[in-house]
C-alpha cells in the first residue's frame, strides 16, 4: 500500500496492476483533497500506430466505464440497480481472477493446450523454473512480486497435477506404503521450509528487497542444506526408485527434468545468492 501526501505522485500500469483509492483508516482530512489521475501510453519508439491504438482503446473504455459508474452512484430504476450490481460483480471477479490466475496465463495455457498433449505437458510443467531462475538472475529493476508468487504457484500446481495424473494410478496399497512415506517425507520438508520462510521470502522477497533479511531458525533449517529444493529432490528420487518398474519413459523423463531443473536452480542460488 502507498500513502500519498501533498504533491506526491504514483505511477503504475493501469491495465495490468490492480489498484484502488481509499482513505487511510482512522485518519480524517482537515481540508478537501483531490486526486488527479493522468493516463498516458508508453510504447516502443516508432510504433506510433500501436500507441495511438492503445490510447484510443483505453480512452473509449474509460469513458464508457466512468459513464456507467456515475449512473449507478444513485440508482433509480431497475436498469441502474442491475448495472450497479454488474459493475460490482465484474470488478470483484476481475480482481480475484487477476490475483490468483491472470488473463495472460489463461491465454498462454489455452495456446499450449491447443498445440497438443505433448507441448501442453512440456510448456506448463517447467515454466515455473524459468520464473525462478530469471527472477533470481535479473533482480533489478524489481519485479511485480505479487505476480511472481502467483505465476510460480500456478504453474507449480499445474506441474504437480500432470505428475499426479500419471502417478496416482500406479499406487497400490498397502504394497506402496513405504514409497508413499518417502515421497511424502520429501514434500513435507519442502512445505515445512516454506512455512518457516513464508511465501514472501520463499519467492525471493529478501533478495528483491521487499522485506529485510532475516535469519530463519527451526527444522528443517539448520539441519538440511537448501531444504526447500532438497525436499523436492528426495520426493522425486523416492518415486523414481520405488515405482521404477511401473514408470514409462515419458513419466521418467518428466520427473528427471524436474530434478535437473531444481538442481540447476539450487546451484544458481549457491553461486549468486546475496546472503
């Protein structure tokens, strides 16, 4: 959250960053205050047609949206009341959808799916590693941290869904209970490490400057080096070992690629970490 004082300015991407204006709780203005919003377009040099198109689309949308908003401030009839509820619902839905999924991710996943089963599997199983490594390598200027956490969690969830769809049919109880215990132990180490750090620090909050560095104590830290990644490697290696005879080539390659990319990222952290 940003609190603006007299003559302060704040810039953000109007189309891609969730934003709202509200009063600071418990604080009352002694005089009338106004917020001036200036909309502008930034586009590549020479792309005047693109800049004009974006400006026109945004201007028309804002004029239409503002007109509907003003009509619903004091709704008098059925149409105005319906429009008021519609504006509230679409605003709420868009905010929730962008916070947890994102329209750009919807398009990306849709295109990957349209390319076929194998491209969909590859392009949605490993994208979160690209997010990890690229963010850790290029820390300036700071990234949109909320989107970083959203995308990393989204694509990791999809990756685990791919694995679960292939592995769960192979599990036979009680025969596979030891293998399950080993895999759960590895994933539990990762989840406990995440709980110790919190999501902000898990996704490079300290390295990116969003929170101050903090020494983390308690298991698994102090007992297992790089527990978040080591836990994943333990889980995946346990799956490969226990279900080795049941895994087909595609699933084995999928798990091996996960382990390889996690190892590369762990080495990246070891060699380039600020702490």
